[in-house]
C-alpha cells in the first residue's frame, strides 16, 4: 500500500516512456515487501530536477540518455569506476548527499559470468560509445580486451584502460574475430532493425556472442551466431544485471535475477502486443 512512509525511486532521462525499469523495480519492491515506488521522470531541465531530488528527498534514481555524463557535475560524490568511465546511471541519496555509480560495468560482467568464464579470456568489443566504454572498463581489469570502433579516436581513448583500440573495418574484424573467445556488440547496429556489423562467415562456433541490444531480443547478430552453434547472450541480461546492482545499492538486497527476467519478458511481450 502507498502511504505516508512510502519512499520514492525513479528514472531520469528523455525519452523514458519505453523504459522497462519501472516495471522491474516495482515488481521487486513488492516481492521483497519494501514500501517504495519507482516512477519514470521525463526531464527537460537537469539542474532543476537535481534540486528537486534533494528537496523532495527522493531515495534513489537511475539516470539514462541524455544525462548519464552531465549528471556527474551535480553529484556530491561518485565511485572511482563512474569517474573513470565518465558516466553515472545510478544515484543513491545518502542523507541528502547524492552519490553516483555506474552499474552498467558490473552488469555486463555479471551477465557474462552467468554464462561463461570471463577471467583471462580474449574479448572483442564493437563500439566505444557510452555503453562500450563502461563495458571496456569493467572487462579490461580481468580479461584481454580489444575495442573496434567506427570512429578510431574513441577506440584509442580507451587504451588508458589497458586495452587495445582500433578502427572498425573488414580487415580488423577478420583479424580480431579469429583471435577472440567472446564477442560483444556495444554499438547501436541491430536495434529495431535486421542488421549486423559482422558478416556471418566470420563467426566461429566456439565463441560466446553477447549483444547489449534487447529490442529485438534476438538481433540479427545473435540469430546468425545461434545458427552456427555459438553460445548467445541477449541484452536483456545486461539490463537485468545492471538493474539488480542498482536495487542492491538502494536496498542492500541482492534480487532474484530469474524473477527479474520473467517480469521483463512479460512486459516486452505485452509491449509487442501493443498493450
Ligand atoms: P550508447 O550510449 O548506447 O553506447 P552512443 O554513445 O551513441 O550510444 O554509441 C553508439 C555506438 O555505436 C558508437 O560506438 C558508434 O560509433 P561511433 O563512435 O563511430 O559513432 C556506433 N555506431 C553507430 N552507428 C554505427 C554504424 N553505422 N557503424 C558502426 N558503428 C556505429
């Protein structure tokens, strides 16, 4: 029941109307008997929104596009990892102090670990945008990482994490796909379109292929990979594990990821049916 003691959590971004986070987090609050609600806030003015968080004592927030980088200047503190990546997707209100974290990094690691060993593996990441950067940072601490990006400069910038960054091309793809054990697509190619950056013939069946896109759940890349026998991991796992980490930071509870996946899949199915 919502009453005078109910705590408020939410999402700040623009747009936010298609986010699965309200459905997932409200289901978790119910499951763990926590008197809280989670709402999506479409924000035009970040400065005023942050003042509102403090004034209204909102307990915690997720931050999404286009504010993940800009939010840093409004925070009282942020984790070392969020600072290194330059991006925050989770904020905890600790007695009036806003503390920022990046749970995409932990999210990708836990999602991959759910299926395969990550330590010392050879990982090829496509994309050096916001998501690619967080993933590269998390994985380069444990594994051998190469990042290929259309804009070479952005791949080179990530070399400060102790990885190798190169321009994305047919030649670099061919070379590093024959080297990698794990392939991660962190570009937007394949989102709501039947396209893949990887020619099918370059995939090998002993690879693990992870696409961070979850719409569609099985992208062209994952379909090609499944057909040749690769282990495939969809982007909903990443969304779930980063959400689980946000929930843990807010409540101290490690939520049941199987339950979160079930809730998210039902929501996706309803959305596809236009409900
Ligand atoms: P996100 O926060 O989701 O990572 P982003 O920061 O805009 O979004 O990054 C999008 C990624 O997809 C980038 O790596 C981008 O490459 P550039 O850095 O060269 O822009 C990549 N991307 C987008 N369209 C692409 C395309 N047609 N071919 C190759 N890479 C593409």
